[in-house]
């Protein structure tokens, strides 16, 4: 509904990226608070979470680039546009989990034990990311006549079709992920 939060000339602060950042910060904070219950000190938990966050961002971007590969091959000059927009959450989850597996192996930790620690935080981060999707107008649901719908206004930065009642799948998903 509001893809751009702030603008300073040609510099824009996008809601999608801001919500992803808030989600990552909230997830790390929540995970650090739960870490002692799993026998992990906050510094070790933070190190593993930072590794997961960086790998998750890279994985999400790589999977996004794979999804737009046909367009990218048709117009290679558009690489900067694709690098500055879009993520695919499944790539982020895969990248984050793989890096945590490697990190745990390197530290000789039981990965499954820490996987239980991290998974609620991953769901929380994705919940914030889905709010970012809603604000950016991406990942919207099907057209509907239901009273439980949302209509996106015309906005050059929004990906949703303007003036059409849509199922707010982003908000439904966010609520389910954060419960």
C-alpha cells in the first residue's frame, strides 16, 4: 500500500526492504532471548544468526535472479534493476539453513538442537517480510468480491494492479507466521 516510505531526491527508502530489516532484527533479538534455554550463549547465537541472515539474503537474491533468468538473458543490461529489487523467501530459507548447518558443523554443535532454536525466529522474520510484500503490492492474492479484500491504489512503485479487489494473502500469511 506504501511501497516507498521516504524519499530524498532520487534516493528511496522502500517499505519492503525496511520490513525485511525489521524482521531480521526482531528474529535475532527473539532468538538471542531464547538461546540460554538451548544451552547457547548470546554471542554464539548472534554469530550464527548473522551468518544465517547474510546467507539468507544472498540465497533469496540468487533464487530471485533464477526466477527472472529468461528476462535477464533477453536483456542483460537490466541486471542492475534485478539486483536492486526482489527476493524469493525460499532461497533465503535454504541459504540460511545451509549456512547454519555448515556453521554448526564447524563449531561441532548439534545442528538439530539449534534448528529448533532458530525456526520460530525464521517464521517471525518471514512474517515481517510478508508485511513488506503487502506494502510493496507484491505477492497479492486472486481477485475477489469478498468484503475481506484490499484494493491497491495506482502507484508507480507498486506491483499490484490498481483498483481491483484482491485477497490480502500477504497479511493472512503474516498473521499465521507470527502466531
